[in-house]
């Protein structure tokens, strides 16, 4: 891809700057989107490597490869890196690339802030990963960092962890403000709210969730910082503080956070399924309302993560009912996707395969979520591998398959070339089999009674743990194939037309492939 | 390369074969041995079958479309994109199913929360990394440590059938009686779980949580700590032994007698050897998980005792830190956990083990004097 000199208006339009400073100083939404996506993939491989360490240790009972203190650092860092470093930045990257092109805007509304919010991320994660090499090791208290394990009992590096979370949080808040400002202000004439593509809608709602809850996360880590260094006792019972308050504040952030990781995937899948079913999305309006309803409910269910902490009966009942209620709008979405496919004219290219797997496997994760919502049954499920199975089913074939589907769907637009369909389908099937092999047996070992976050276990859990590890290695190795497919696609391949998918809809398909460095300098007219 | 791979695969199939002998392919939750655990199991199965039914319908339609409505079969796409009555139907029907599910769940939950009118009360306290059981009003109080050896964990010895799920002293409860657990923690958050009783409650410093059970059958029921509590989280099992009421009464009487004899020990004249011998046992159960069996600790979180300045030169400081703990660090106040005899023994042990060789002895009387002085 040589620098593109814009073929019209050569007097004011220009291509990217030359040399590495292009990437440091860029304010172009496509450059920043690409950097977000590459950063996210690097973090995905790093967090994945840590998952491989975890699964290798759990391959057999007994302690084989790593000491328990290092094992705890691996589970903690795997969670933190995947949530804050891989999934969230991937969706911000997709938003950067696609939202301006979907609404007919020339760029993001706040391009300089956009650059800053990206460049905070390498700083945040450089800091976070560096704690592994510090005296006493990195964070070892789980990605949920419950106090007082993360305060009084934490390794000294916890201060760096707190600072890293602050940086990543500032980055997310700025990214979210930018997305809201772009969607509210820069839509092309005629693009009313209810004409916006669903990816734009779900991201708008996600951005509001981010703005609402990232400050809460910043607050809770600041309180930890005060407890550790400034003699306060927010979470220390010995000083009159309250360790349960930590969990309330954390999950007030944490539950909306899980929807932050899944709503943009809902949006992307809602665009991909109609494209390959060659049929309009069923129930566009109800999709928008269902997303808003899920976002609203996500603020009133946080204590379902805390059914065993001893909240009063009435509280327990409230959070059980509210959680069950989320199944209704989520069900509406699933039914809409299935109805979109019903009586369509289906083809099964890689984006569609990932999207279909998304619907099926996310629904299975939703089912186990429904089971977990039943408070009395949750006393048996809570903090076992059943929970690990549940959230990996909503996050891996949910968020991550959503990202893969999006990447394959829009790669031709980004690179100007078609990716290798055979390799992409191989990537899909290996990921599909590996992922189910890794995570489905976790339901069984959880129900049989294996707690999460333990490096060693009784022999009665051995068989399924071994199956799970084999699946995890398969899933992990397969992701290198994805890297190869993307690089191959950037370097060449069959030329992609402006609209390579015959059922695809939207403004992004009206510009050439690859998308020129500047698109929609003059807003298009939307009918 | 291929040779390594096949050797690895061979090893894999061997270990699969050898492990199937003892391991199981358990796929479901235990029914348990109490009325509550039975109703929890029934809730679990009900919601599971509801999910299966919904799954069959939704995925059925989906696979039907994927098979019948393929472009390669010449399917022509329909144009519809909404249908109000269908959309209302699939909002209302799930709502009704959920209400149907919430009713029995609420009943069970109300039952679980009713810990009143208990026959036996046990205070369960979590520590890094063991449990303490105190029978309220009975003067019986002991720690329960994992009994699995480090050799089994490091694969140097054959693993027993209750690997990681066995303790030196289990919690003993009578069958047929309502036993109330008051659950708390002395350091970080733990969670006390026995699957067969369907009891799981977090042990939180500064809070006392309630749970209860009424076991119908005598037996040994095993569980584990289920809240990440640090390095040895995997190694703090919960074992409950349910005895008939007669056996329970005998056990309780024995425990009380033992406690009375222990209390007399502090007036005895101790020799260095006796204290060292007792101290070694106390050290192994109370101190070794952090400061390590060899006294070298895991700095900087858990400092070394071997060659430590305080251990070698500062008796008063040593007694003080063991009795009162070190605020703001992971070092707990053992004054509330151990008897004067055990405190004296373990301090003496630390001052003389691992080439510390101070030759100094701290007697139970010294501890008593220290306690009175503060």
C-alpha cells in the first residue's frame, strides 16, 4: 500500500506522513483504528500465552510447571490483559475504522484526543506487564482484585497496577467521549438516529456505559491506593472499613463492563448476518430498544456476583429477579437473528461462520447465565469452574468471535484485497473445535465441585481438565494462523471490489476498497 | 520433531489410561445429603431442562434455515423484516417462564436464609490457609489444616484418593440436628463450601455470616475454600464429619477433656527440647505456609526468619510481632489463635531452628507476662 495521493481535490487532501512519525502523530481515524487493532491482537497473544501457562499447569493434578504464586499472577494478568488490553481496544479499533465511514463522517470528532487515547494504552500495559518482573511479582489477586487481598496482603507492585488501571481507564473514557461526539455530531445529512447501522447504535450505548462506569473503577482503585499508602481504611475491617463495599463498587463497574465487551459484538453481528442471509435485519427497532434495555438493566444487577457474601434476603431476591429479567431483551436479540436467517438465501463465508457460531455459543453462555441467576443454585455454582465456563462462553465465542467476524467482514475494505477463504474457514473450524473442547468440559468440572483459581486439584477432576487443556492448546495455536491470514491479506490477494459481499448494506461499501486515506470529506446524502 | 510429538502423545494416552482407573467423568452437581441440597439440585435441573427446551427450539429453527435456506439450494430471500405479534409473543412467553422459575427459587432461598432455632452453633473462622472451628458454649475449639503431604503435591509421592481434600481434624457435627455456622475471617476473604450440604458462604473479615444445615446421613463430606485467598488457596480443604448423636456426644466429651488437659500445660516446667518438639508442629501448621518450612520465607511479602535480626537479637520484638501481628502486612496476630504454650513453643522453635541456634528459651510464663504488660 503506497501512500495514496487523493485523486480529486489534490490541492488540500493529502496522504499519510512518511516514516514512523506517521504513527506517533497521526490523527487519522483509519491509522488509529489500525493501531488499536494491532495493539489488541498483540495483547490477545500475550494474554493467550498466559492462558497456555495456566492450562499447562492444570493439564494434570500436582504442581508441575509453576509455583502457586506465579499461577495466581498468570490468572490475574490473563484476565486483566484480555479484558482491558484485548477485547476493549479491539472494539475501539473497529469503532475508529468503521463508525466515521458508516455515518458518512470525514473522521472522528476529536482526532487529537483520539491519538492520545490510543497512546496511553501501550504505556498502561507496559507498566502492567512490567510488574511481573518486580520484587514480589505482579498482581496475584485475581482480575477482580478483591480487598483486602489486593490491599493489605498485596505485593508491593500493586501501586503500579493501580496506575496502569488509571491510564487504561482514562484512555477508555476519552475513546468513549470521542465516539459519542462523533455519532451525535458528524452524521451525514439524512442519517437519522433510527437509520444508523446497528454497530453504530450499540457503540453509542456502549460509550455511555463506559463514561458511566470507568470513573467508578478509577474511584475504587484510588480508594485502594489510599488504603495502601495514606492510612485510610475504606476496605480494612480492622480500621472500621468494609471489604464488602469494595465488591459493591467493583461490580457496579464490573457488570456494565461485561456488556461493554459484548454490545459492540451484538452490533457487528447484526450487520453481518443480514449481509450473508441477503435479507434485511429482522426487528431493527426492537434490536435498538433491546440494547438500551440491556444497558439499563446492567446497572441494577451487580450483586448477582455477590450472592454468597451474605447480603440480606430482600437484596438477594431483588438481584435475582433483575438478573432473570435481562434474559428477556437478550432473548429478543437472539430471536431476531434467527428470524433474519429464516427464509434468507444463506452463504457461509468466514464472517458468517463466526457470526453463526457467535449466536449459538453466546446463547449457550446465556443459558448458563440464566442458571447462575438462580440464587440458591448459585451457592453451588459460585466461584467454581462452572462460572469460568459461563464467562468464557460469552466472551470467547461472544466478544472474540464477534471481533473475528468483523475483521473478516471488513478486511477487504481495509486492505483492498480478499483474504484467503480456505485458510479463514480453517481458522474458524479449528477455533470452534478448540474453544468448545477447552470450555465445555469446564461446566462439568465446575458442577463436580472444582473451585476456580486453583493450580492443583483432586484426581476426580483430572480427565476433563486434560481434555480442556488440549482444547486450549489447539485454540491458542490456531490464532497464529489468523495472524498469517491477515498479513497475507495485507500483502496481496484477489482485488476486492467496493462492495465484495453482495448482501452488504451501508455507506462503507460506497467508497473504494481499500478505503482512501480520507473518506467523506464531503458528506454523502442519505435517503 | 515428529519423534518428540509421538512420545508426547504416547505419554498423553498413557496418562489418560492410568487416570481413568481412579478418576471419574462426573458431569453433574451432587444431589447432596440435606433437604436444602435436594431442592437446590431440583432447581438446577429444572432451569437446565428449560434451557435445553428453549435451545432445541431456537437452534432447531436455526439449523433448519442453515440447511433449507442456502443460496446453493437456490433459496430466494424473503423480504419480511418485522412482525409485531411474533415479537410480542417472544417477549411475553420468556417472561412467564422466568416468573415460573423465580417462584420455587424464592421458596428455597427463604428456607436457606432461615438460620433460627439451631441446636448446635459453630463459629467458622478462615485464616490464610486453614479453618478454625469453635463450638459456641462448649469450650471446644481447634484448627483444621490440610493433611495432604507436600510430597504428594510435588509428585514425589503417590497421591491418595482424597488428595487435597483431607484435613488433620475435621469439623464434627451431629446428624438430624440443625447446625448453624457463623462464618468469618481473620485476614482476607475466604469462602466455606461443602457441596453435599449446598452450603457456601464467604468468610469476610469484620463480618459474621450465617448458614445452616441439617444432615440426615452419617458420613464424611468434603469441600474447599472457594474464594481466592492467596498463594495456598488450593490447599485449604473443608471436611465435615456427620456422626450419630451418640457418637457426637462421645466425641465432644473427649474434646473437652483434651482441652482441659491442654490448659494445665502452661503451668508445667518446660525444657528447651520439649518446646522445640511442640514448636516444630505448631510452626508447620501455623507459620510454614508463609515463612516456609525452611524459614527462608518468600521475600518481600513473607520475610525470612532464618538469620533474621529480630529472631536472633530481639526477644521482646519477636514475642510482640507473633502475639500482636504487624498491622498493614500479612502477619496476623497469633495471640488470638494460639495458646500461651503454643506461642512459647513456636517462638522458641524459630529462635533455635535452621542454624539460628540462639539457645534461648521462651516459656509460657514469658508470654503470660507479656500479655499482662500490654
